[in-house]
């Protein structure tokens, strides 16, 4: 476990005569959308912060990385938790298994039980959990699996014996959130929409800034407060009205919405998955949740943390702020920031500690009449709007096929159009390693009968020349994996060969500009 100078921070006692360590907050889910934004808020509020992650390397490039501790642990493995929970005052539990498959409820249940027991054993003073807003007068067994799992996790933590604040929110509006991306793409891409009946469900959205403010404030609740709180913004809208209001803020023509009752949640999620960057595996739980009215039943949290003098952020302003962040390429985290439980963490094949096995490899090397800086600019800019520099139709078809089988496809894009950091999602890849100016390694997250990597390297050859090297690695699983490699091998010369040549050409263009 690493520590930083942040451990030396002190706060004065009640009488100002003694000093004691600042309270320590442990953030489980720091690699995710909310967690990655909560950490700097806690640091600014004076907390020492420890981040729990299955792979702490994914936090290395965060702008706040040098101000926090890291703990390597997995909430689904109880034996890894005691060290991470030691000397923790407040635990933020922001982990869920949404999108991991049909058994995500069982995964969430096991993780919550393990976390509750570990927090109790370690003497944690408080747990703060961000859950989902449940509809009124709907028995839990009739809720969508997503909402039912969130409710169960909250109940497990409340029963853990540690004072717990469960903050329950509906749709979170902020740049990069899954709910915002779904709303944004549906509205922008479809001026005429044939939609399911859930577009008429009432929802109380909340701006991500208000969510973060409430989360930070929840750490200071009195020790005898252990309960759920509904948190929401000032507006109650139907999803259809949200699309209308989004279009108005974004200065788009009014959208024509034609609700039809025959679209099931399954069909709706496939439709959302094809139109938006959110894959159907994540879209389906979100869509199922929209079948129910989710409106706050109380506003009790304001008793302990009053609303700002200017009031809560309204829907229109939340959309305006989010769009500004998107336009300025200033999106701190995205829904795709978090890696899913069970994601592979084995070493790169050919590394010294690799256990061996079958491995296929495609290597390309090009000498480039451009300096290493120009070449690296192209390498780091790959994906998203820039594409993959070869046979766009082939990449698009591969992305479409991935989405049809429940994968993430190509539409996740990039968090930032110019810069990458470890852990960023990049279309259907994730940045596994980056050494600025030299190396970019991507791990595939599309549905494959095996595991795949794409490694791009830049080697200087004087001030005005460089060598570009490219490796595509595939470790097959079973006969299907071998069959997959040989079925796509005939296209490698076009796809990977063209990619290497076009990257070199683009670098020469930058050099001459």
C-alpha cells in the first residue's frame, strides 16, 4: 500500500489546542464515473483519501494520484479487504456489477456482504453508499433487477452494524454519465423517434455536482444517523420532456416522439445500444428502471446538509454544464471509466511472468520520415473521432457485430480527443499502459473467444525520423479461439498493414504542417 505526504495532514481538535490526523476516507470504486470525481472533492474538503482498486495502476495517471494512498483489493474477495480497511473513518461504496452478466445481482450481494463485514471488523465509523431511487408503492420483487439489486445492497450495508447513509438518486445528469450519454445520443441522432411507453414515466433527475456535494457532506452525518435519503434535483419530468428540454438547450429542432407499447425492455435496450454509445448490457438495466416512476419521497438530507443558497441545479442548467464540458473536451470521467469485475488482469503474453500457452501475433514496422513527436501525436490520437487509420468499414462492421452480441462496440469513443491515460476506454479497447512519447498498449474489451492486445511503439531515429512498430496479440480460448484467429487472418494485411502505413503518412502530414 503506497502513501503520500497527504498522511501528514492534520486538523485541530475541538478546542484548537491539540492536533489529530485528518479523517481518512476509503473510496471503493475510485476508477468509476462518480468515484473519480468524488476523490478530488474529498481532498479539497480536507480528508486523507485511500483508493481501493483491483489494479491500482489504473489510478496512476489521474491528476490527483499523487495526493492519495492506494490499496489493492477486490470487494468480491473478502481476504483482500482487511489491510485496505485499516484506520479508515469513512467508507464510500460506489461499486456495482451492472453490465457483468445475468448474475450481477449475486455478485453485488456477495460484495456488499463482504464489505459490510470488513467495515465492521475494522471499526469504520460510517459507510456512504450511492444507490438507486426506488418507485413508490412497488414491492421490491417487482422492481427491475438493477433497482432491486441497488435496494438490496443498501439494505445489506444498513444491516452491517456500521452507521450507513444510503443516498438514492434517479437519473444523474453530468458529462460522461451513462444516463446523460443515453439521453444525448437519442435526442441528437433521432429527430423522429418511435419509442416505448417508458418515455412518459416521471423522473426526478439530479445534477452530478449536487450528487457529489451530498456525498461529501454525508461523511459528516452524526453517528446515530443510519438510514436512506432520497436526493434529486428541483425538476420532475417525463423522459419525453427531458428529451424536449435537452433539444432546446442544445438548440436542436423539436423532436417528434411517437410512443408505442410493443417495445419490450429487451428490444428497447437493443435499440438504445444501436443508437447510443451505451451497450445493451448496460442499457437494458437502465431502460428497465425507467418503467417505474422515480420521484423523491422526502428531502430530509437538507436537514443535515442544507441546499446551497442559490438552490439545487435545475435540469436545463445541468445539461448546459454537461454540454460545455463535452464541447471543451473537459470530461473528467465517463460511464465507461470503470472496468467490470472479472476483467482480465493477467500479464501481457511474452512478458517474463507469462505462464505460456498458444499465442498469435501480427507484427508491423515502418520507418517514418517524421520526428518522434509528430508520430506520437498520431498514435495518442487514435480512435474515437479520428478512427483507426485503416479500412473504416471493417472497423465499423466489427463494432456493429460486437454490439449485436452484447459487447461495447466502437461507440464508446474517447474521454479526451487528444490525451490518453491508463484506464481510459477507447472504443472497444482500454488503455492498459501508456509511456508518453514511446508506448501505447490497449487491451480488447470486445466479445472474443480469447484475449487480445494492440501495442503501438515509437522509437526515435534522430530528430526528424522515427520507427513505428505495431503488435497485435491474441491468446485464444479453446478451438473457437483458434478458429476465430484464422478466420480473420486474411484481413490483417488490409487492416493492420494499412493502419501502420496510414499512421506513418499522417505523421508526415503533421511534420510538414
